[in-house]
């Protein structure tokens, strides 16, 4: 009977990554998947996914996300091809809302992504104006920095 240090059930994006990293660390691992590879029953199926440093849920994710970007580049090197295509993203919502405030708080911790308060709004609907940066995560201040757009 075979013995394993770790058994990973489900080999989607997260399970496969866990299995890969555990094996790289010298663990004896077994991966189990109920469905055939490339199935459409998991949370990461489809042709597109998103990863971003301006993670609105909380800025504490930024260090983890920076490591994830580095690991994507390592995986690309090992695969010998480009796998991650970095593009832009527009996070749109009320200036005082969780999405905008959280995204800005995270973006301020990142050197690879920045939040702009001076982008051209001349062609955007008035309800989609940019907002000022919060002074801290969850800040409820109504003050905006000089040059920020008004709503």
C-alpha cells in the first residue's frame, strides 16, 4: 500500500498549484480529480480569469498577490511560454464604496499598479467619475486630494 504525506482532492487551479508546490518541497503527494482534465465543472474553467494587485477586499492581500505574480513568471519560464497576459482593469463604483476605497488602499501598496485621480473623464458619463484616494482602508473622509475629480 502506497503512503503519502499529503493527498489533494480536486486538481483545478488551486489543487494543482498546491500539489505542485508540495512536491517541489519534497513531499510525497497524490492528487485526486473526479472529472477529466479540462472539465467545465470547476470554479476556474473558461477562457479568462483575473488577478490584480488592487484587491479591494483588503490591502493585506497585496504581499500574497505579489508572490503569486512571481510564481506565474516562474511557471511561464518552466513552461517555455507566456501564460499570464497582464492588462488593465477599471474598478467603478461610488467614491465612498467598498470597491473603490478598498481598491485604492491596495493600489497604494503596489508599485506595479497605481490608482489615478487625474485620468481623462471628458468622455465618461458623469456617474463614472474618478474619486480621491482614502487616507486609510475603509476611510470615510469626504475630502479629496487636489486635482481629484468630483462626483
